[in-house]
C-alpha cells in the first residue's frame, strides 16, 4: 500500500511525464484547478497549524488564511499563517503553509516561510487529506527554523511557567 506522500509524488511525476496537471492542460485550466485545490486544502492546512498552535504555542496563536491571490509576477499564491505575540514582537515571519503556482511553473507547489518546495497535486478531498503529514512537516520545519533564527523564547510551551517544556 502506498503512502499518501508517495501517492502525491507519483501524481507529480505523472504530470511531468504527461505534460498536464491532472486533467488540466492550459494555464487557465490549471489556475482554476489551483483555486479548487486551495479550497480542498484549507481544512487540512488549518488542522496542521491548529495542532502546532496547541502543542507549541499552548493555543495562544491565531491561524489566518489569505485565500488565492495573484503575485506581482503573475503567479497564484495562497497562505495559511500561524501568528502569535512573541513572533510578532520579534519581527520574524509566522509559521506558514504556502501553496504557490509560479507564472512559469508547470504546476503548483507547497512550501513554508523557511521550508522549500513540495509538489502540490491535489485533485479531490482524499488527496487533500493525504497531505496532512506533509503540512505538519512544513509547519514543524518552519517552527524549528524560526527558533533557530530567533530563540526558543518564541515558543510558549517552553516559556509558560506551568509547562517549562515538559511534554
């Protein structure tokens, strides 16, 4: 039985082999599919960030979503951000899950604010749900990199007296 991560990779490789993106071939059709992908991914991205909020930030953070926006270069983006007081005060980026479809990309990808690209080949609810572990890893990678950039003091789970980092 294939894992959801490997299923996503195979969909990605199939797109590269066949020159399309799922059933979409034209840029216009791929952009419509991207907008639908963002809708399907929304509850999954929120779940991954809500879990990070509960575990790392003790529920002090807030998840916000941008919806689909067009970049200056002409591509499409959607971002789910987990923001919290210590992060805002330090002036660093939030933990994020970003779906982006660059103007010269064959198909869209996922990334974080500090974590690189992963294929985004989501065509239905099952594909979106299968991305949960990938989104968790992106959020965890962002959290790690932000602490590395700033300090462990960013994480309420380590600074709140009742917790002091005990799992």
